[in-house]
C-alpha cells in the first residue's frame, strides 16, 4: 500500500469517525437540551405552584380575619341592643315591635356572620362561633320571654335571663381568645 493510499484511508477513517462523533455528540446534546429544558420547566412550575399556594394561604388568612371581624361586630351590635333594652324590661316596659324586630335582626346578623366564618375555618374557630351564636340566641330568647311575661312572673325569668347572658359573654370570651391566637399565628394552616 502506498503512502497516498494510506493517507486517504486514514483520512476517510478520520472523517467517518468525526461524522460518527458529531452524530453521537448531537444526539447527546439534543437529549441533554431536552432534559435540561424539561427540568427548567418543572422548576418553573414548582415555583409558580409554590407562589400560588402562598398567595392562596394569604388570601384565606385575610378572609378569616375579615370573617372574625364581621362576627365580632355583629356580636357587639347584638350585645349593645341587649344592654340597652334589658333595663327597660327590668323596669316593666314591654318591648315594642320595632325593638323586638331590631333584636331579632341583630341575632340573625350574628347567625349570618357565623355561617360565613364556617366557610373559612379553621374548624375550631367555627365550632366556637356556633357555640357563641347558640348562647347569644339563648340570651335573646330568655330576654324576650321575660319581656313577654307579666310583672309578677318576671322575677323567676330574670335568673334564667341573667344566666343566659353570662353564658353568652363567656362564649364570646372563649371565641375572642382563640380567634386572636389564630390571627397571631403566622403558621396557621389553611385547612
């Protein structure tokens, strides 16, 4: 074999090796680009999902705070009405239709806010809110019964009315304490 033939054969082998090497490198480069691209997309999706979860948690937390505030405002309104009309009833005055309606509407507003709070949780706060609503409804009912009784029968009803009002205040204190703890807890779970 001549030197020229050897050089040509070596050149052909080198060319074929270079082509094969380029094809293999291209295949692995393509595969690497695909895997790298997929990992980049997965990382971006994970970041977006993580950010969405954080924003959702903040939104739920904000809704809870608003629900707590609305419930506390409804309670304060009902408590103010009870405080205003209780002395009138103690002095023997009958409740007028407007006052009775105002009292019932305030109790219904408290029930409405309790139901809204149940949407946002947590479960423990919802249970305390429902307990508060039941006690408040009981206090309203007890006062309405005393107001409907004649003056001679009111003494027996006052003990029941005062007990119902004290139970309402105790339920309020329990709800208020736990709601404050929930609001101050930065790690409070969404569910």
